[in-house]
């Protein structure tokens, strides 16, 4: 049975209106909607009550962001439950209607993101002023029809996020191994010394010392920031590139309205301040994937090189590329070439430190480490319930089954690839031997990329090859039919 068949039937039965209904509300044609409020005897036809892919994704981002932001340093049962519920909506995002989510849905998601960001960094009454201002700015950027008002809203939301970051920033210093790894290793590289040969102290349980554990591209990308005293300056550039790429994608495929919405959600996303403050290198890979999507149509060589640089940082988000790799030949070739680029970047460092040591420091370390009791995952919850870890075969079995199911899903389109890829990613993280705040950031960004790739206006089409064309509808190639 195909992945969408059962879930799709349930979703259509409970939620969607008949095919003749173009929109919910007084302007609709055909019979009345069969949405779940009417099935429960509730006589209202609010347009935002109809589940869409965007609506599911926004709800997943809000819940996962809220659940991951507060206990980002360790396991807590209730936030994990919130993340698990958010994961369900991330999976459901592939089954919803392809109509655009209502403005109220986007506004609520952006406002809740702003509040989550502010509350996570301060609980005094005065600390709530910033989040409220950011929420108002984000809603203004989404709901206003005037460009000046929208720009002002984005400036307010972005400024509040910057203030939150600056207030917590300690320039050049941070008591976290992720930061110290890149801060110290990049200095050694600038001094002409092998950055992988020295073991650095860690804050990881049962691992007092570790060599630099990331790919060499993360090290190279940290150099500009290290030159000004703090590698997080480089992370900031990656954040700017990521937000710009998402906005460009949304404008290209969904129009100006979608671009403003995606920009507002990004500016208030509760993940970005901590990703920047704690210098997690996953930001580089997500920025590389977004830039690849932006540039691959007209600047293919540059886009592949950028993706290769991203793949040479950390591999955590690589599963997001699984479905484009499996579904279409052009992206498959581009990803394979990007892997070659990543290997070419890594080869000089592997020769410098020694191939066996290089592989051991960057790859086998992750394999050999024991599960983390402080992880935000089901393995840590299972340990507290039973006193033992999940069997070692559970994670690969769940991941393999999930990938097999999503790979068979129809129809094939770029938004579907990232909606399904995000669902696959969050399930894999929940059953992994550890998962933390930075892992769930990848899920949220995967969903945002999927929404940025959604087509809500005439003028573009995606063919079976994965190439955009200009005929005005998104070609759904799974069953030979065209959608929208």
C-alpha cells in the first residue's frame, strides 16, 4: 500500500471538501464542505480550519520549536511530548490540501514563533515586550497590503531577534564544545597547524576529550569569523544567506505574498537565535541546500559547488536530499557531483592528518559514542521508563521502513520531496540514539523550504525531470495527471 493511500483517504474523508468546492466560504461553489467542524456539528466555515500542507507544516514548526527551545540542553518529558505531536503534523504535512494556508494561520505561526524566541531567553515582564513587538511586526509583514508596512514589520521582527542574540552573546567565548571546537581549530589552521591533531575538551558526557569532529568545510567557513575574533560571525552570514535564499525561492514559485510570509516566519523562527549563538555548523549545510535550490536552474555549476561545500560540513541534513536523489535524474547527478566536491575538499585534510585518523575523528566517533540520556528523543524516554535503551536495530529498521514508504509516495514534486523528507527526518531523529535542538532545526527548515517551493500562482511548472518550466501548473508525474 502506498504511503499516501491510507493517510490520504482518512484525510479526504475527515477534512477535505468535495472536488467541486474551490474554496470554503460564501464564494464557494458546489455542495457545502465536509470539514471536520461540520462533522462535529459546528456550523462554521472558517477558511483556516481546512487543513493544508502549509497549515500542517506551520503547526509542526510551532510545536517542534516550542518543545525544542526550552530544554535545548537536555531531556524533559513534556517538551518531548510536544515535539512528538509536532512530528505527527510534520508527517501529515504531505497529506494536506495544496491550497495556500490562510493569512491567519501564517500570522499565528509567526507570532507564536516570536513569543517562543523571547520567552526562551528571558522570563521577566520586560522581556515580553520584545517578543510582542516582533509578533506584531511579523503579523504586519504577512497581513498588510502595503510594501512599506511590510518592510517595517520585517525590520521590527528582525531587530528584536538581533537584540535577543546580542543580549546573550559573549564575543569570543562560550562554554560549549561545539563553539570551542571550531574556535580553536580554526585558529590552529590560521597558524598553519593541523586542526585535527589536537584533542579538545568537550561538554559531552563520557567524552572528556575529542578531536575536531566536523568536516573541513565547516572549519574553512569559520575562518572569516575567526579573523574578527568569533566564528559566529560566519554563522551569521550563513543565516542571512539561508533567509535570503528561502525568500527568493518563495517569491519565484509562490509569488510576492508567499515570499513575505516565509520571510516573516524565518525572522521569528525560534531556532535561529540559538543556532547562531551556539555556533552549530548545521546552519552551513541548510544554507547550502537552499542556495543550491535557488541557483541550480541558471547557475548549475556554482550551485553544485555550493552544495558540495555544505556536504563537507556535517551530514545531518543529508536525508532531506534523499527523495530528489531517488525521484529525478538531474538532481541525482548534481548530488553525486556535490559528493565528489565534498570529497575533494576533505582529501587534503585527510592526507594531512592521515586517512584512518580523519575518518575516525569525523565519522566513526559518531558511530562509537553511546546513546545520550539527555537527548530529546524516544530512546532517552525509553531508558527512563524501562531502565534500558531501545534495541540497537530499532533505529535503522524504522529509518529504512520510513524511507521506503516516503520514496513510493505520489505525486512527485519538489514541495512533496521536502515535506516528506522532513517527515522522514523527524521520525529518524525521534528514534535515534540522540537528538537535540540543532537536529530539529533541520526539520523546521525542511518544512519551510517545502512551503517556499509551493506554487500558488500561474507561470511555472515542475516536470518529471525536476526542472522548472513555464506552463502554469505543477506537473504531478506520479500517475500521469496534472495538479492545480
